C-alpha cells in the first residue's frame, strides 16, 4: 500500500530526509511534536542497512519506556482485558481493540523496554514512516486495512492479537471505552 507523505520530519536516514505518512500511526511521545522525538533519530541512526525489511525493532541503549503491547495469558490476563477504540484509530472501519490496564509502578517496571519499532512504506521512493512505537513489532489489528499486507497477513494479525493487548495506564489512557459489557470480537474468541 502506497502512503502519501504529509510532511518532512527532523529525522534523517542515511543522509535522506524522513517523511511521515498522512495516516502514520506514531506513539505520541515519539511523534516529531511529542516529548521524545530524539529517540526516533537514535533508532534511525542504528537502522541495520544490511536488512532489506522495511520493519525493524531497534535496540536503543539507555532508554526505558512502556511498550505499546504486552503478551497476555489465557487465564487471569484475558479476563482483565478492556475493549475500547484506540484514540489513534480513525476512519469508517475503526473497531474494538484489546487493552491491558496497569495501575501500579511495580507492575509497570517489569514491562519497560528499550526497543523502538519503525515501519517504512516498502513501495516509497524515499523513507516514509507508516508506524513507529516503543517495543517489539506488533502487526496491525485484523480489522485494519494494513493487516492484509502485514507479515502473515490477516491470519498472522489474528494470531498475534489473540495473545497481546495494548498497554494502558492511568497516565497514558489511549482509548475510549467501547462499552462496559461489549463482548470481544469473534476473531479474539
């Protein structure tokens, strides 16, 4: 899927300016106008040019932040999932997403990561970021249009999201409650 660049960023990759896709999904703190955009440049500086993949999860030393997603187990974790609409998901097909709430600092300390995942449009002539977030690679949700082209396709996205959820804390609440008693979507069951 070709993405239209919306504007140039302060970032560079191998001397080339980096653009944002008009529909880019970027963690608020990593956005060019966010609180930590310099972390994206550190990740771009460490980009492995030997790999041909447009997706890389890059180890950025000396940083610690909450990942975008966490694994969930079949037992207690699944029961604590909250369903909502992610504030970054817009458009006519935006649907429910799983969220795992964390409230205590001791809960969150074990989750911290130094990985930043950057995804580029593989068909673009210049570097256009389509997704950028803390943590290891997380495919799009199965209902997102990009799921078709994700590694593993829609089936791979379903397999991932059945055992992962977005991280949410009182300070980083990134969703609107879908409904207090909304059942999970069929793909999650």
